[in-house]
């Protein structure tokens, strides 16, 4: 039976169930995962406490510049798919696939990283739980069957949660974020007030032999990875039970909160013990060692609560965004229709389980190998950020029905969108240009190449089907426009 182009029955839609505080929690919880608690010693080794803090704050400020474009586009295009929908509207189908596929890379990689961080937590706090049946070594890291089981169980648990619908995952996300914020505040205050933590532990501000500028730039370059999560908001825009105009404020609040958590954990790690000595000793988890030395088991329990909450919110938030993005691309027929299926709970469960299936491969690799994915993830999300800012800039130049809208006539917002484009290009340059202090490592290039090849295969396989969809039907599938409705942007 031949489907009628543009028929509303062809377009699966998601229920409007997400409240503002849940959306804020999705953005914050996604931005704060395992890295904020496991990586402070690596950040200190690269930039020192002052360099890392400055880099994180500057990176957060640059993300707020990019968020201006997100806020504007969410208001005009409140549909699932986010960056995919924006790139399609202003640059066409091929650009949309590039932006969407790059972002899928970032989202799925971070789900895997967060699950692996749970295994690392158990390995540090309760070794007998995970250190059984040694399997193999990857980049010098011994992989145990026990940690594979723990990480895999976390992936399956949160996939089940997301398959139950947005309401349940939103409530859980908000509660976990509040607990995480409380735990981080306790850690920071306790380390600063402890009599054995002089402020001299924060000196020097930068590593020896590293220029302050280079130190700061290394941290700024990972900002797209550190703060990835605020861009989960547009993925869920179709499910808002509130006005899309509130999205920008929620995004900025999430970025500011995330920057505060990152800096708090870097400072707490540095002040807990002389940080140059800690970095030189290269412990498996310097933050945990410092808190255990100061507070004994209580310090580890407090850190464990923060990590479990952070990792759980990261897992949950990126399942939300990855599944919605895959759902939107499946609905647009650039990915197989399998991804566009919605279950009885109103969730894109097939997309959720596809993401889970890919991530279940990750626990088979050790922590060192997974760190290669961090830089690769930064490339993927930065490409999507840049497309979004370009789309927002194009919105000013379009002479359609929104021309009289004050937002589309604001010179200040136009300038900020242009700055967002330059910011995205800056991040890409730091990651890709030879000689950059943050250039991708060889393993990261290899992993990125594999993902690009996989994307090309998907694109070419789906190309014949995609070409059969005319522009009117495509706009209906991506943007929800109906036949005869005035277009909401250029084709």
C-alpha cells in the first residue's frame, strides 16, 4: 500500500509531559556525569587549579553564547531532533544528516562513558564487587568481568527507565540532581574548613613548564564535551508542557550550575592535598584518595553519593536525548523506520534500546581506552553546535512570516549567533589543527574515522528511500508542518 505524502498519520508524535524543572535537570544532569568527579586530577595535571578553573569558567561562558542560538531556535522549532531539524530547515537534508549523526556520536559515547564510570566507582570503593574473572588488558588497564557486569546492568536499568516514558525519567532526573548538588556543596565546604587543608595546597596555580595561556586553552577546548547536555533541551522540546520561550533561561541556569560543580570538584581535589605531588604519583582516583585521607570512610561515602547521582543523571539524560534524536531522524526517513516507533508509554523505545545495544560494547574496554572517546565526542557535539549557531544567524536573513518578531530583528542576538559560529570553529580548530595543545590523539582519530564511515554507510543505504520523500512531506515529518501551512523557514 502506497503511503500518501504529507499524511498526518505518517508522523509519530511524543506526548507533552516534561515540566520546566525536569528539563533543567536533564540539561544539568547530562552535563555533570562521571568527568566532574573522576577527572579533576587529570585537569589539574594539564592546567593546575587556577588554569583548570579559568578554563572551565571561560568554556561555560562560551557555551552560554552558543545557548542564545539554541533558545531562539527552540522557540521557533519546538520539535524533537533539535540540531537535526535546524540544519535541515536552513541547509538541507545532507547537512542535517551530518549534524544529526555527529550529535548521535556524542550522545551515545557519553552514555557509555558514564556506565563505565560506575564500574570505576565500585573498583575504587568495593573492589571485590567488580574485580573478579580478569579478561584482558586494554592500554594497560585490566578489564574484569565484574566491572563489565556492573556497567552493563546500569545501561540496561536506565534503558528500561526511559522505555517507560518521559514522566518517570523526568521525575527521577530532578530528584537525583538535587541530591548531587547537596553532596557537592558538602564536599567543597568540608574540604575548605578542614584544619589540614591550607590554601597553600592550591599553589602553584599552573603546572610547571606550561604557559598559563596553553593551560587554559587545553581546558577550554574540552568545554563542548564538559558541558554537552544543555543541548539535550531541544531534543525534548516536543515534550514540553510549558512555553518554549522558557528554554533559554533553563539552559543558561543549567550551564552555570554545571560550571559551579566542575570548579568546586577541581578546587576540592586540589585543596585536599598538595596537588603537584598528587599528580606526580598518578593515583587511580586522586579525588577519592584526598577525601578518604581527610574524612575516612565518610568522605568516600559522600563522594560516592555525588558520583552515583552524577553518573545516573548523565545516563538518564543522554538516553533521553539520543533516543529523541534517533527517533526524529527515523521519522524523517533518513534512518530506518525502526527508530520512529513509539510504545504504549509514549516513548521511542526502539531508539532507546538501539543506543543501549551500542553502549553495551563499551564496558569491554578499559578506562584508558574510553578516555580516547572524550576528544572524539567533543568533535561531534561541536559540529552540531556550529550548525545551530549558523541556523540562528540565517534566521535573521530570512524574510518569512516571522520577520516582524522582535527576536528575529535584534541586532544583539544576531551578533551573539555570529559569535557562536566563531566559538564553534574555535573549538574545532583546537581539536583538529596540527600543533594545537588540544589536538586529537591517534586513537581518537581512528575512532572518529570509524564513526564517519558508519554514517556514510547509513546515509547511502537510506538515500534511495529519502529521495522519494518530497519537500512538503519532509517538512511535515521533521517540523510538523501540514499541507498548505506557511513554511517556518527556508527549505
